C-alpha cells in the first residue's frame, strides 16, 4: 500500500478551485496540467502582489474572467472567490 503525502493547505485550496471550474471534466488533481496552470497563475499573483486589496482584486477579476468565458458557473463564483481569498492570505 502506497501512502500519498497529505496536501498542504495551499494545495488543497488550488485543488478545490480546480473542481469548481466546470469545463475541466477531468480529475482536479495537482498533476492535471490545467490545475498546474491555475496554480502557476495563483502563485505568481501571490508572490508579486502586496497583501490585501490587490490580491483580492486579482481573485475577483480571475473569477469574473472565468465566468465570462463559461468556465465557472454563476453559482460557483462566490465559492471560488472565497477559496481564492483564503489561498492568497496564507
């Protein structure tokens, strides 16, 4: 039996955000290339933007953009945004 290492809190938030994106009808694991793209974008924003409002605005803009492109359903925008805020603050 092989035990996988547990998720870090950052990895959990990224995985949860991947699951919310509707067009990704694939496993939302961190090995999924699409989740890696999301993780890279989140990491880049987190490492370059100051804490607080700039990071929150990035998450809001990301959620709105995904929604406009039909990748994030209206009813999932708030959840995606809340998880994104949590990710940005750790």
